[in-house]
């Protein structure tokens, strides 16, 4: 990210001198020469020098004030060699009163440094990389003060940004002699694919607003007027989004921007801003304070689905800061731009020209964020969780984005480019093939019919039903409505949400999961219960049974919403049959209550269980006696089965859902439901991956619920498999005597041999 010299805390005299030195110069070399002159004068030292790394190999004296000019671009040393090399190697400041007496001192006669005693060298760092070393020297034998060291570190930070930016955009005029400060080596980083696709283009760094420099308002009344003007302009921008072309991409995007406008007009949010300014803060500081309050609440929630929805307010704060600073909200980008950012809101995404934007790469992000939803609606490839990518990329770098397998290739080799282009051509053909399959039933080669369902959580997800050709909603998460509200949603609000979901699905089924709260999903209006292991603590059905009033309130809304329609409800995190019996009894009481009040009842009712614990798996026969259907929550089931937290990067990859152990418990569940004639489905990440989905269908699961991105690839794969033949391959290899660590390779080879697209 670029550093604004106006906001650093270095003494004004030094920063003024540096800014003055930067004005009117044209090349990197001229700027470096003026830079060292400004430092030497303002810090009152005899020498100021800049050493830069040549292609990351040798340090070269690139500019100096005080040493011999003839040594510039001639004096070189390796990292670790001499005092300057030591600073480059350790990336730490070195402050010496008598430099020549230091054992690492390396005398270079061509520089004329004989008379200088004191030495202060600080690393020039950018994005964790050492670009070089900034040095000041003096004839007096003295140690530089801590303040002077801090000032030098700040100046080095500003210097790194200035010279890299100049080199990046200045062309031949800006070039230093043989020195390249920007990244040049090819790198490949792994990431998570949030919106599918492949793209090639050129890097553009998204620059969010900088933190406010002034915190306290000089004139509170005038600051209040500034804030009101910014609020008015913000709302005008958001209104334009809701009514403009951006929000007409899909019904999903329309719903997203309606929700976004709700935040902009939220009285509580605006009220907090006004209170902060009235207390003496600047408008920018007020936005930051309210943003921090929002972040504190967000950080209490570990569930990525819920945290992603709360990010909209972060996006709104960034837009507010841009309006206050006068920055443009429509940044210019080149053709085939690959946008890089730490995080990005949906409105920020659509600030960029869609015709020029080829893909997005985020250091953070989640699959279920509004930004990911918009990217999928646009057909824009998006990957996230690309850790450290902002430290390794420069604007203008050639980039390949693989949002299928989750990789980003920076400054790729020609061999990578040619292979990637081939994949681009193939993917175009596959996309056309998926579109042709969209409204066809999913039937395997041996005649097994499979329902492919969608995972959803808000109304904005529902238009994806038609876009993907899904057969219904296999999992509708109901807790988000409770999470985003400052108060418990009223009965009519809950009923309206559930009714809209049912109506939007038409004749297709919608399965509502009752509240999965507790643990990491904290309600703002209920004090959290501290727990050492919240994933296995007081959550979901346990809260519902201990607080039956809360559960009955939601069940009452669901019964009302399902009037005259097919209603499917399931309970999460059930560990014993008794819990399911008790939960179903509460549902039955709400049905009886509706009858007594003369209310219209659902035309059909199904009450099921979400099987997420190994304990319930071993009670499958008894469960089928009390449940109308079973839905396997594969994500939680696998993490509990293997005792590996799927949100912990250190252990999440230590098990394979296609291992014999995992497939054996899934097979046991499927067989138990078949014997008891109980419908069974799987929802979770494995249901949306073609190889895993093929195995699930072979084991007897004929309904799979998944993210929208999985439906096309899974349908294509399932229509090409012979489920009974694959079953004969799997079953002998999941017996307790097997020594295979995983069946992944075996099943993949079978699919490739039989022409199943993966």
C-alpha cells in the first residue's frame, strides 16, 4: 500500500524537506539524489547514502551526499558484508558511535569515508522485503537518539514507496542503472476459490482510504456540517447503486444493494457517527471509531458465513472516508486488470469498470460474502485467502488467476502461460456444456436419479436456484437474521423471511435448519457464555431445548410461513435420539396451537435431523423411527470424527473424506437410512466436489446439497458415472482390515479411465 507522507509522525522539518526534494524531479535517480541531500541537511549529518539491492544479489551505492560521487553505482557489497550488508541481512537498524572499531566494518577507500565515526543504518523495507539500506554518518563519535532512529525508519518506509512507484510507472526515464526494485521472480501462491473461472491480466492494487491524520475537530459545529454533507452524498451514491445498472445484474445483486442501503440509512449507525463528532472527533475519526466498534462485534463471530455478511458495514465506512477525503469512487484501471486487495466490499467491487476487470485476488475474503456472490453473478473469477500476496505483487505484474483449483501465479513463466491458455480454451467449452445441462435431470449412466440442492442463508442466495438449475434448497441457514439485528427479530419478521424463501423456490423444496447459535455465533442482545471448546459446547439444539421459548418462537414462525405449502424443518447438532424426540415434540405443540387458533396449516410437513455427530450415526436405526428425513452435515461430522478443527489450518488437511474410515461411516449411515426407508442427503463441502460427490452417490446418497459453484461440475460428473460399478470398487476397500490411507487415487483413476469429467 502507498504511504502518504502527510500522515507520518516524523518531525515536520524533515518531512517538508523530503516532500520539497520530490517536487519537480523526473527520474528515480534524480529523486534519490534530492532525497539524500534533504536528509543530510535536515538531520544535520555529514553523510546520507542509499544502498539498493541489484536483483536481490548485491548492495550498490545508488545515491550519496557526503561520500565521493564517483563511487555511486560502483561500490558494491553482498548482504552480510560490512556494516551496510549486516543491516540488509538482519533487516534491523545498526547504531554505532565509533563505526571503524566495529569488527564488521569494511573499509572502502573509493568512497572517502575515512573521517566519519558515527553510523546509523536502517533497512529499506517494503512488504516484508529488504530493498536496501539508508545510512547517515557523522564525523562526531556519537550514538544517534531513539527518536532519530525512529525518524530514519519512517523516512526509509516513505522512500521505499516512492522509488518503487517511480520505477513502476516511470519507464526508461525512471530506470536505475541495472537495479530493479520491483519483484521479478515467478511465484505461485495457493488460495481458496470463491467465484470460479480462469483469468490472465495485469495486477492493480486496490487502495483503501488511509487512516485519519487528525482525530480532534477544531470546530465542532463545522465538523457536524461536514459529516451531514458526507452522509447525504453517501446515501445518494447508494441510492444510485440500488436503482442503477449494477443492481440489475440479478435479483441477488438487487437484494444485496437493498441490504446495503439499509445500512446506509440505519439510524443507529448514523447516530453513532453524530455522537462521535459531537463529542469532539473529526468526521474521519468518527467513522474509524464506529468502524472499530463494528469490528469488535464482528471478531466475536468465527462462522465465516456470518462474518462475511457483517463486512458490508466495513465497505460502507471505506466509502464514507473516500467522500470525506475527496477521493474518486470510480478508480481508473487498464484493460485485463487483476484487482488485488486485502478485503473488498460489494460496492467497492462495482466501483471498477467491469469491462476492464478480469479477476479479483484477496488476502482475506469468504465464499459466502456479498462480494463473492456479486462476483459469481458477474462471472468474475475471485480467489481469497491468498496469504501474503500483497507483499509479493506490484502494479503492472503479469498474473494468472486460477479460481478453479485456487492458485495465483505472479510473473509466470512462458511454460505456465501456454498451459494456462490451453485451460482457458477448455474451460470455455466446459462452461457451454454446463449451461446445456442446466435444466436436465441428473441421472447416472445406470439410471440412478440424483437431486442437486443449493445451500443458502438469505434471500439474496435464492436467484442462484435458477441460475444453476438446482432442484431445491437442501440447507437454509436461519441464524443470520438473528445475528445482524440489534434485537430479537419479531415473529412477523421471521415469518416473512421464511415465506419469501418458500415462495421463491416455487415447487422445489426448501429445508430450514433451526437456529444453530451459541459457541462462536454470538447474538448482540444476549450475553455470551464463555466456553473452552465452543464447537462442542452449549449450542444449536442444546440451547433450543434448554430455552424452549426461543425454539418455539422460531417454530411458530416456520409453521405460519408454511401455510398451504410444503414445510421441511430440521434440527442441528443432535447427539441423542432423546434430543430429537424432545425437539419434535416442541414442533408438534406449535402445529396443535395453530390448529386451535384456526390458522391455515402447511399442506405437508416433514421434520428431519441434521446428523453431525458420530454418536448419532451409531443410532441411525433409532433416529429413523423419529425423523422423516436425515441430512448429513458432512463438515461437522468429519471434524468431530477425526478430532480436527476444519477452521484450524494446521490440522484441517490432516484427514481425507475419501479415507476408508470416513467412507465407512458414511456408508453405514446411507445403508441404515435405506433399510428404514428414510430419505437421506449430504450437505457440506464434499457434496460440491465432483470426485467426492461420485463416491457419495455410489454409497447410496441420492440427494446432495452444495454451494452454487458445485452444481454444474457435479452434475456433469454424475451423469457420466455408473454408480453401481463404482460402488463395487469402493465397498471392498473400506473394510476394517484395509491399509489404504485414502481411496482418492483409486477413484480418480477409475473416473479418468471411464471418461468421468473431474
